């Protein structure tokens, strides 16, 4: 987790380097001096970790750790799927999700009694389903249909 106070201080310092001719690093920044770039990179990494820093004509761009970006994208996708299914299923959302979860456990633990193996196979199944053009909502709907079939 990024310390917001340190991040704010870093942004202020980087702005000063970019815009203040009195800053000792300003000239080196303007001339793309590798030693200044290295100093900025070290300051940035001290606050943000391994996320990329781009120094160019438009100034200093603070990137974000790719792992954090990926995690945010996955969370957004999950929430989008959840919202779409809530709209489609309405008041039945919670019960449908529970039936889908039960079906997933039944399907994969029947073949793979070890829960970790079952989870791994569910993940693999999901990846194949997605690679074939399916989506997260489709996986949940399919598991719901399997679960309802078993209940009937």
C-alpha cells in the first residue's frame, strides 16, 4: 500500500524539479541527464515500489505497479459481471449465485476430491471457457443451470 503523504510529497518534489529553475535537478531533468533520471527513479521507487517511471517531453509520469493495475482491472471486471447478473436475475441473484457455487463444488470435487485441486481445475475450466469466447457471466450461468438440473 502506498503511503499517501509520501506520495503527495513526492509529487510536489517532482513538480518542483520540472518547473523550478532554482531546483538543483531542474537543468539535468530538462537535458534528460541519466544521473537525474536515476535519482528521480530511486525517489519514486522508495514511495511506489517497482512501478514504471517515464521521463520525457511531457514531464514525469508516475505509472502504477503493473500488478496493482491488473488487480484493479480484475476487480472491475468482477464487479461489472456481478452488477450485470444482479440486473438480469433481480431478487434471485443471491440464491442463483449459491446454486452456481454448489454446482462448481459438486462438479469439480466429484472428480478432484482435494479442494485445492478442484479449485485449480475450476480456474483452468474458466480460462478455457473464456478463451473460447465465453465470459464470466456465462460461466456463472452455466453452473447455475447445472445446479438447477441437479436440484430437479
